[in-house]
């Protein structure tokens, strides 16, 4: 399982680096959306390193006051590193369409997830496949403006 995990992690990191590079080089014009979902750059603080980390994600549910992120890791049996980082330090920043906002991230309660899940799957059916692929309960993260 070690080599498989290393390959999955390498694939995820490579996709993230390429997405960020194209997004940055195009001034946010290319890959700014994935269907109806905006691309967001999540900035967390590494729970072990203390370093600022950036990850490109999508927000399948969003409005002016809330962005919902899915810690799917493509249906892997492990939570993504960005999720572990925000659990350890929930004060994050989100960059959306060139604007960086200080946000507070929290894992949705089971009731909130049950309410949000149909909207999440409506935005991208792949999330349902990811959940079926793993026995892990994929966390749904709600990011709201910091007070």
C-alpha cells in the first residue's frame, strides 16, 4: 500500500502544481471554473511545518458568504493534507477570481453534509463516485468570512 499511496500523492501534487501554474500564468483566466464550480486557491498553514501551503480546489456550493470544499482526494482512503492542515488551524485564506479573503474553515456537521450533499453532487457527479470508492466519510468543509 505504501507505493500506491506515494503514487496517488505524487499524482495529486502534480495536478495541483500544473493547475496553479496555468491559472497563475493566465492571470486567472484559464481554469478559473470547472463547470459551474469556481476554482479556489486554499491557503493553509502546515500543521507540522508551520509553512503557508496553497492548494487549488473547486467550490461546488458557494455564495457571497460561504464556500464549500470537498476533501475527496479522488476517493482515496486518506484525507488530503490540506484538510488535516485546516483542522489543525482553521483560519485559512481563499483566493477566488483574484481576490484573497480571510476565512474560517470548519467541517460540516452530519446534518449540514446531508443537506449540502445533493447540491455538491449536482455540481459534479464525480463526488458521489469518490464517496462510493472509499469507506472514509469524505469531509465537507464550510469556509465562512472570519469575524
